[in-house]
C-alpha cells in the first residue's frame, strides 16, 4: 500500500522567507543607487557584485532548517 506524502509546512515557509529576503535586499540595494551612482565605475561594479551575491549567505541555514528543522549542522560536533 502506498502512503500519501505529508509535506512539511517548513518548505513553503522557507520559500516565502527566501522571497522576502530577496525583496528586502533588492529594495535596500535600489535605495542606495543614488549614492552608489556617484562612485567610480569600478567601485560600483565591486559593490553590485557583492550586493548581487550577499543575499545568498542566509540561504544555507534556511534551507537546512526547511529540510531538518535545525538551524545548525550538528554532524561534526567535537571533531
């Protein structure tokens, strides 16, 4: 007999959190555009490269939480 899968509420919550993180980060970066636009082009490029990648940092613990209900990886304790 095949059991029906019972999806966890954590996965949709994690997707919603990821979308919220992206939206808030984008608004923050866009709000800085008038200031950043006055910088030299090379400095702007570095800033936007960093800003384009920095939102990824909180995703690893968020995805781990959605899969395991734990924020931290406890598999390497004491080693």
